C-alpha cells in the first residue's frame, strides 16, 4: 500500500486521476469497468474469472459479505428501491 501511495505521488496528477477512476469503479462494484482501466486488463480478467465468472455482485474475495454491497443494499432499502 505504501508503494502504491508513493508511486501515485511520484507520478503526479495523471496517476492520481487514473487511481481515482479505478477506485470509483471498485467502490460501485463495477468490475468490468474497473478491470478495463487496469495496467494489464487481460491478466486481471483471467485472474478474476479463473474459476468461472463470479455469480455474486460483491468482489471475489468477500462474495456476499462485501461491505460495499451491503451498504448499497441498505441504501436501496431505505430509499424503498427494489434490489436487482
């Protein structure tokens, strides 16, 4: 993590803009969009789908216990929106 921060600082605004874009996609659980912006999207996609395309919307590490997914579900519930 420290190396990531150091690289972002060293490489300046362009790197920060890219990092922010990837982070926004990750925070919204938009995996295809996030992977398309990575340095090696083909390799990232291969790792992401190595056991088949995940069936849950959360990340492959957290699955259905993804905190971002839980927050999104609670917000929808509070707003009275129907979950997909």
